[in-house]
C-alpha cells in the first residue's frame, strides 16, 4: 500500500493532467456533434476489430462441429446420388429415409489397422444409429469396406485391405466384371481377378462397383488399373488396381444400407431351392 501512495505522490502532476485531459475531452465530445461522431466511429472500429478476432478464434475452435455438419451434408448428397438414376430428373433435396433403395449413415473412423493381413476399422456408429452387418462403407473417394460386427454405439468394418474381403466390381468403360480382393502385399493396391481375356483393358482404366453387388450401389469408385497380367492357373486377367482411397488415412465415412437386400437374398434362395428339386 505504501508503494501505491509513493507512486501517486511522485506522479501527482502527471495524473492530475491526465484526469483534467479526460474531463475536457469528455465535455468536448458531448458538446460537439462532430467530435462525438468521430469518437463513436473510432470506438466502433476498435470494437469491430476485437469482435472479429474473437470470431476468428471461435471459428477455429468450432472446426470440429463444422466438419461434422459438412459430413452430414455429404451423407445427404450421397443418398441423392445413390438413389438417382437420371441426373436430369433430380429428386427433392431432402429424401426421407423411407424413399429410395439406399439409406446413408454418417460416421467416423476411430481406429484403423493396415499393417496385417486381416485389417479392420472401428467406426463410431452402431445399432443405435441403424447400422447392421453387411452394410457397405465408403468415403468421399470410394469404397472402404463393409460392416462386420455392431454394438449399440460402434461397429467394426472389414477393410478393403483384408484377405477376407470380396466385392463384385467391373471395368467402367466396358462393364467386364471380376472379383476385387487383396493379396496382402501393398496398402495402395487391390486386385481385380477373374477378368475374361476378351476384355479390353489398359493402365488408367477406372474400376467401380458392379450391378451384382447387394451391398454397394453400382458405379461407386474403387481405383484405376495399374498393371495387367494373366493368371497362369485360371488363364484370366488379374489387374492391379491403384485404390482411390488412402486406406492408411481415413476420417469421415458413410455407411450404405441397401433396403432391398434382404428381399433379393430371399428371392434368390427360394429360386435355388426350386431349381434343386
């Protein structure tokens, strides 16, 4: 306290000057409209700058929420895409879940393995969000895998980088089909096997999901052909496919439900039983 008194005493003249200056400026601003307007303008500029900086910080801190909102919007857009056959006849922007063949659920990868032969992902959506086994999983770039197991809040996904992974796929330009698998060697490539020799293929051709898949809509991107060689055992082509997805770095993903899948499977099973009799 003594130091405060000493400071005031030593600087009493300066403090008195500042006090009188403040009083005079206040009286001048209040009595002159020009001075008052200039003061308000300056105050608004300072306040606006402070608010702008605060808003910038808030926007930075809310990036996670913005990403979640964008992912949700992407899920809606993908639902439109998967359920639209003719882009010239676009359906309403918001498709209810009861419409269309495909339902899309937004999710996020919380664990990702890619350094063993049977790799899995864990995502933060489960039965409570409507996730079921054998649903397809994609990212904004293409196929990721399909649901293996679910719990109330989480699910595991068989990755494309899994020796158990199988998917009907085709070469986009000519519709020749094959089976997409992974040979366990390189995280950037999968293999399209059993492609007939009569198919015209070359490096750079795009590989997409086929119409025979009960899990994925047709024409979901997978990758591009990197190498073509003949399997001596089968005499069919085997194609090395460079994946569009970087399977070692996955974030937001989308789970796809084919709502007609059970009906198709039941019909095919009944047909097979009839043919066997």
